[in-house]
C-alpha cells in the first residue's frame, strides 16, 4: 500500500476571511475525487484549525493499492481538473509518499 500526503498553505489575499473560504473550496474539490480514481483506496481532506508559522491550512491523506496506481492518479483527468483550483489559492505545497 502507498500513502500519499499533501499539505498546502492557503493565501489569505487582501480580503479578510478569504483564506477560510478558499480552503473550503479546495477541500470540496479534492473530496470530489473520492471513488473516481482507480487504485485509490481512500481519500481524506482536512482543514487545519491552528494558524502558526509553518502550519498548513489543508491536508490531503490518501491511500493507493500500488506505486503504479499513484502514478496513474497524477495524470488522471479527475485530478488534473482539480489542480487549477488548488493552484489558484495555494502558495506552498509539501508532499510525502511512502509504502507500508
């Protein structure tokens, strides 16, 4: 099994409250991938409640049945459609992939 974890920092912009609104928008877009990508066993998206230096606002936790499934996920049209939504509001991204 492969675990795929991604964390993003959401840009607040000049509008007060835009960060939480954008985080919710990204969360919904990511969750819409659930059950639509072959080899993805599960997907969970969380919005962090701490706002400290070095913290991220959004985390994606997903599991795949193999490295090959994770590779296919990266080019899957469902995921590709979500990328512009995420990139439009996120300023930083961290990723960890590992096998168990």
